C-alpha cells in the first residue's frame, strides 16, 4: 500500500477529522523555523537588527513615559504660573518630540530592513530545497500539498514580516514588555495583600506572596486554557482560509492561461460557475471564521470584564472588616487589573498568534512534503550502462503512484546509434517509461542504467519556452550570447521558421504566440543546435502536418546520423525513420526490428 498523500492528511487535520501531529514535533519545527535565520551565515546582521528593533521598541515606551512626565510638569507649571520655566519646558518638549520622531523613523528603517532580509534568506532557503532532488516536480507528481508556490510567496512573507504588531517578533517583544510590567505591578500587589491561606484536610496551607497575586495567576491560567480551547476552530478556519484563497487564485490563473480555448468552446458560463464555486468555499469558510472569531471575542470580553471586578470581591470584605482603607481597595484593584492584563498578554494577542500558527502549520506541511522520502523502487544509474549501450533497462516494473502496475519490461538495451520507436495505446505508459529513463519516475521496481558518454536531450510534446526572445527559446538551456545570430537564423530557416528571423530578438511571450506546430519546429532547431548523442522524443511532432513531421525526422537523421533516438509516436509512417520498435500491449512490451523497405 502506498502512503496516503500529505494533502489528504493536512486537509483532514484542519477539518478536525484527524489528530494533530505530536505537539513536541510541531514545537520543534516552529522553533527551528523561527531561529533558522538567526543562526545562518547572515547571523551578525540578523542579531544586530533584532537587538536594534527591541531597543527601539523599548525606547518608544521610554519616550512615551518621558512625554507623560513632561505633560504633568508642563500643566503644573502653567497652573502655578511659573513663566520662568516656560522656555525650558518648550525646549524639553522639542527634544522629546525629536526623540519620538527619531524612534519612529528608526523603527521603520530597522523593521523594514529586518523583514526583507529575513524573508529573502528564508525564501532562498525554501527555494533551494524545493529545487533540490526535483522536489518541485515530485510534490506536483504526487500532489503532496496544494499550492506550494503560495506557501513560499505568501506564508513566508507573513511569517517574517516585522513591520506589524501581530508579527512573530512584535508578539515576542510585547511579551517581554508585558513580563516587565507584570513584575512591577506584582510588586505593588505584594504590598497591598496578605498571604493566601487555603484549608487542606484540616490544615491551613499558607502560600507566600499576596492572595491577589495568586488569584490573578490562577485566573490568567484558567482564562488562557479556556481561550486556547475556544480558539482552536479559529486557527483551523484561518488555515482553511489560506487554502481557499490560494485555490481561488490558482483557478483564476488557470482561466487566464486557457483563455483562448475557453473563448473558442464558449464555456465561459461553466468556468464562471467553477470560479463561483471556488469563491463559495471562501465565503462559507468566512462565515465559519466569523463565528469562531465571535466565540473568541466573547471569551476574551467576558474574561476582561470579570477581571475588573474580581479584586473588589476579594478586597471589599477586608475593607468591611476594617483591615484596609478604601484607598487600598482602589489601589489594589488597579494593580490587580494591570498585573493580570500583563499576564493575559497571551489572551490579547491570540488572534495574531493564531494567524502565525496557521502560517507555521502551512510551512510545516511544505517542509514535510519537501522531506517526504518515498522509497525509490526503480534504481536509476546514470553513467553505468556498458560500453556501446545508451540505455540499459533490466527487470523494469513500472507502476502508478498508487501501486497499480503499468508495464513490465524484463530487458531492454538501446545500443549506440539505434533508433527506437515506442508505440502503444493512449495511457499504456509510454511517457512514464521515458520519465523512468530520465530518472524522474521512481514508482516500480528494476533498474535503468544510462550511458556515461555524450549528452542527452528530452523533448516533450509541449515545449518549454523561457520568457525572453525567440533566440533565447532556440538556445535554451544555453544562454543566447553563447551562440551567434547567424547560426540561429540559419537554423530557423532550416526548420521552416524563416519568417520569424527578423524578430528573433524581440521579447515576447512566444509560448502564447507561436502555434503548437511552430513550437515543435523550435524544438527541432534546439536539437540541431545542441546535437545531443541521445535524443528522447515524446510525441515531439504531434502538432505537425505529415510533411513537416517527415521533414523533422529527415532533418534529424541527416544532421545527426550517428545519434541514438528513442521516440514515442502515434503516426505509423514515422516508424520508418527508426531501426527498432518497442510495442506496449497488455502491460507488456514486445521488441522487434524494423526492416528497411527496399
Ligand atoms: N503523476 C501521476 N499520478 C498518477 N497517475 C499518473 C501520473 N502520471 C501518469 N499517470 C498515469 O499513468 C498512466 C500512463 O500515463 P502515460 O502518460 O505514461 O501514458 P501514455 O502511454 O504516454 O499516454 P498518451 O499516449 O495518451 O500520451 C495513465 O493512466 C496516467 O493516468
């Protein structure tokens, strides 16, 4: 049995149908994700910016206190008509104002710089891993997760953004601030309340510190547990929101890319209905998100209201008993509220934190899909084929990703200079066999060894044309500067694309402009430029008329008489350009020689 795809797992987890991954694993991942940049080669700059950011944030609080202080002094001096202090106070104000403006500017400078450097580093880190071991291809082939592109572009951006209050760094800095203020107000509370005495099994256990402190700590703990519990659906809905938004955008791009076919087939209504369905997911999820948010807001509002009266319930009896003054009642209420709201920081930042948890979870799924190790059934051995052999296949069993068998091929040797045509009905596994030859299909068993000599080139049915000029497209994967214009112009003439020679350097979206048949002739030009010793063609002439298809094969044969060719064709006439045939039938392959017609 094949492992279930991570996509199914991720969606089921978010729907609450499957338990979350172990908390320890998720915490370890979140920790590594957060600290990774700060232990990278850019660590000096990273730490300098982070420390500067923290210093500026606390500097901001300090300037706020300064200006508060100044205000009191200023109004007092006005009330007492101390005109001699006026100029000094104005000067002080200007200095404080300059400091405040400086803090805002420095905060912008540092937070924006840290955001882009962190994002730049993490994006590159993910992109490197996404490209390594062909993961970008494997994730799509197995559909391991949805929209990895959105995760790399959006989720990393949201995760590394320092410029907003609900950013990870902003939350952490706020946490330090609230801890400091919890300690200061806790100290005030200590002075206004007696020890907490709890009767346990006939004994009176006295907890050190003020009773108000202990009540505040219990209350905050209780509140945090309840809020976390209420907030669970909120996190899940936030994650779903990101999925649905990404799906909707992908569907819009899909319509844009296939605009011509949709316009031709007049299926606008169908496409619009599909898009509306995709948007309906966003809308439905929005309402669920709204209810989850209302639940969360209700929880935090009740929590805050109760927090305002608890100290009164605790201190008023002492006031009635004549133990404390009314002033102490009010002072301890203020201190209690300040103390517990500093401790309740977690409850206050929960929505922002929920967004960050959603980002981290989506990046975890991306990490899991990149690290996903699928046992390689088909051994791919480049450079290990024997002398004179271009491709050596042994005991090959091709399977679909779900384990269903596609094709058995006991032994298949393609000798240098041979030209093999692969035939078989649609869906027989011809393209999959070519993927196995290229080392891109691991599902199955057996081995594929490739020659160590020369170069190989695979030409698919739909050619990849890079963004740029027509010359770029012909020269790909080389850079255009590596070949002179005259050579490329001659090739364009040779492949019957002479009309485009004059516009060879124009930057256009050639993929959209050239007809499929013209694109296949660009492929021919590319082959003639690269002159690979092993050429693998997957229905490379499917869009060409009979004459142009024959011209394609004749040109290759004349220009590269000794090259080895493996090609998939549906057109029987083209088989004549080959020396051998591999016919796929009933999941088996029959090999034969093609006799030359006299
Ligand atoms: N990534 C994939 N995931 C699941 N199934 C796949 C995947 N790629 C190919 N298949 C399945 O493997 C089978 C063989 O596909 P393949 O493209 O090799 O056929 P083919 O012989 O080249 O067909 P055609 O002549 O129509 O191009 C098909 O049933 C296809 O659905």
